[in-house]
């Protein structure tokens, strides 16, 4: 398993942008899928985006067209570019690595969208 560390969260105004990073402690080339969940206070976690080792992305309907997930295997990092942010995007965002045997999770990074 690998250690995952998220960064890039913060406070942003509606319609603004943030770029989240998920840095892995080892190679991600052999990990079948990696992605991002989010959880708002009082709400259950929601799958936001996932990307396969082959680079195929999938998104929740609520973020489709606004968020972009990508992988950089040379840097062992997964990114989540978030554009046109809305107050309802406010949550803690967690990176995950979905391996064949187990799933690894990051510690989370807070994203707050408010005017």
C-alpha cells in the first residue's frame, strides 16, 4: 500500500477555482484506479471523480463539466482541477487509491466555497 497526502484546499469564492493534489509515497502506475471522495458536515460521503490506470475518467453528475481529474505517473500524483465552484461543493475532499487487494485513503483537505 501507499501513503497519500492531499493538498491545495482552502477558501474560495463562488465561481472560483482550486487545484487539489494527491501525492503518493510510491509508484501509482500499477494502481487500477484512483480518485476523490468528498464529505460535507452531516452528509454521507460522495464519490466525486475516478480515473483508471489507462487514463479514463468518470465524474459525479454534480461536478461533470466543472471538475477534471488527471494522473501524472512520473510524479506519482493525482490531481483534481475544480472550476466554477459552488457553495454546495464545500466539503472535505479525500483522495483514494483502489488497488486489487485493498484501498488506501488520504487524510483529506478542506474546501470551502463562500462569498
